[in-house]
DNA sequence: AAACTTGTTCACAAAATTGTAACAAATACC
DNA sequence: GGTATTTGTTACAATTTTGTGAACAAGTTT
C-alpha cells in the first residue's frame, strides 16, 4: 500500500488485515520501489499523488521487472487517464473517497484474476491439430483423440515451442520435472505412442526426430 | 477473437485479458470454426474480412449449432449490411478503427445481456436427457428419474459445462462449495450413482472419465 | 424412537498408465 | 563394407488411478 496520507494508509491496512491479508506500507514512491524489490508482494495498491516519485513513474518502474497486479488510487477530480493506466500495466483503479468494502472487493477480484491469468491462451492450433490445455483436449483431423497425461504434456510442450529441437534430457526436465532421475529413453517410448495416436487421420508427422539431438515439433511446410 | 491482422488481434487480446477475460484467437474462418466447435466460447468477436471463409459464412455456420453471442467487426467504409447481420444472428457490431475502451464496453454489455437471457433458461436438454433446474427434475429417455440433491447439482454443473474436464477438486469447489475439506474420492461415488441412474433407458454414458484428470460431460458425437 | 434417506469414507478389485529393458532397425563414420 | 552409435519398437512389470460395494454417520421423516 503506497500512500502519503497516514490516515488513508491506516484505514486501508486495517480493513485488509481484517480480511487476513498481510499489509506493508510505503509513504513515497522511492520507498515503494525499494520495498517492491526487496520482497515480492502479491498486489500493490498505488496512490497517484506521491512525494518524490509519482504513481505513474512507480508503476512504470515496477513493470520493468515484474507483472505483479497493481491497483491505482486517484482522488476524485484528479484527472485519470485510464488508457495510459492500462498501457502502463495497472490492473484496476479506484477513485477516492472509496468505501472500504469496495476496495476489499476489488483487491480480491484482481487477485482472483491474476491467479487465472497464467492459464490464458491455452489453445494451440496447427493445420489438422488442435490442443486445448485447459480442457485437456486434442483434436487431430477434426476427430478427438485420447492422450494420457504424460503424452498430453509432452505434446503441449513441443507444440508450444515449434521448430525448436529439444534433447531427451531437456524434455525430461521440462515435462517430467527438474532432475528427473529416470532413463532418457523413456522419452522415445512416449514419442512413439504420441506419433501412433496422432497419425490416425493420415495427417503429417508433427514430431520429427533430429538425429543426434532429440525431437522437435514441425510446423507446416 | 477472429481476425486476420495480427496487430489487431494482439491489441484486442491485450485489452480483454487486462479485464480478466480468457482470450483465444484464430486468424481465419476455418480455424475459427474448428475452435468454436472444440471448446464453447462465451462470446465471439468476428472480423468480416477473413481468408478462406468470410465472417458471414462463419456466423451462419456457428448459428447452426449454438446461440453464442457474436460481435462483428467491420472496417469503416466496408459496406455492412446490418439487417443481414441481425438475420444471421449477430448481437452487435463495431466499426474499425475502434477505441479499445468502446470494444471492452460492448463485449461486457453483450455478455451481460447473454447472462440474463441464460438465467431464465433453467432447462438443459441433450438427446435423451432433460434437466430442469428450477423444478429439480431430470428425465432420461422420457422417463423421470429421482436424483438426490447432490447428485442433481453435480449433474447440473457438469451438463452446464459440456466437454470440459473438471478435476475432483474443482468439482468439490463448484458443487460442494469452496475449500471443501473432505475426500476427493467422494466425487467418484456420486458419479457412480449418477451413472447408475442415468443409464436406465439404455442411453449413452454422458459422464465420461478422463484418466488422470477427472470427469466431463460428453455431448453426442 | 424407529425407519429411512442421504452423504461420506474405506478397502479391495479392476483398469490404465508409465518406466524399463531387450532387441531390431537406421544412421554416421571410418 | 564394417563398426559404433543412435533411434524405433515391443513386451512386461511396477505404479497409479479408477470402479465398486459395503459400512458408517448424520440428518429427516414417519
């Protein structure tokens, strides 16, 4: 919570703490930046009018390094450029005076959205192949095909980085998890099974072997 | 969002995502149809000028199967036949260039309307299956079947989001309530009893297991 | 209070998956 | 051509997940 007026700071802090949030405060822009760097907050409430460094500048600085959700606070009458706010990467704004309940509700809403945000754009689509990650669905040639969880994650990873070659070790790390202890040849088996299931409708072979290197996802020629 | 120009796609995506929407994009009419069939969007933003299959055709195709809200995008000067648009079932149209704010506002307005329209409709109907939420009645194969409250709510939730996979945890959250402390395997038992009751008239199995993921409601193939 | 309904949990069986090893085929190199 | 290396394929065992039936608990109705 970045705000120069002590009374507003205390009020906002109190209500958020009541909801179970942990709240840290800063009274000017410079201190805000220092704090934002030293510990990673889940959300920043940022007043526009600040000593030393105004809200716009703070927002711009923060956005250079993180994508933490930011809610801007503006005094009524203060002209607020919404488009500029969005471009700088603010997630919402509240005009003062505001009701504490509204403020809390917006904080919660932004946090909820932020949680979902990482999962957006979950559909990959190539000629004759459609992969929807959030629905765990794959269509090949208009027909849905059933993949096992590992097969699905492997296909998703490869299709997310088309044309790029990955070694078996890299695939194990990215799909199976860090420091996977098992046999790299495990990947071969899964690739084979994937090819089997994907080739059904006579579509081309999306997963290509790069001899001596690994595998890659081939886009249309 | 169906649009062939990448810059417009990215701009619209960015603004909608900032508002918390999940956005998937397609760059031509054919891809749009494939995607619209594979996962059910809440709204479609549809450019008129598209490669392969123009906006009119896409709209006509989509309307054959669903009543999803459609907003048409037209370039200024491009002749736009409003009457034809309405007849094909478009819900609104925006002329380019448009301000992002206006676009977001219209999307929200159309969704608001659609939501209200949907609320009145408390009946879900699939081949051989009819679910009336307001009356808490279920008919399978023309015969009424008795479900317990939890069974009913579970079926309703799944049937309201067809084709989409839900993990046991997600189902507990959505049907039982947030932060349900109990055993996720409880869902299995309810699914089992639901299947038992639904299969009576030899109808197909609507509730499908997705191995390693959860369950989903399958529409007719 | 007894009978019944509903929801939950547990244990075990059944099914699907994943990982590994062995062998065959393909490729690069000399 | 011959050899070593890499990749494809197959089979099988180990593991994980799901289906099922029964038991138990809590709440409702009779």
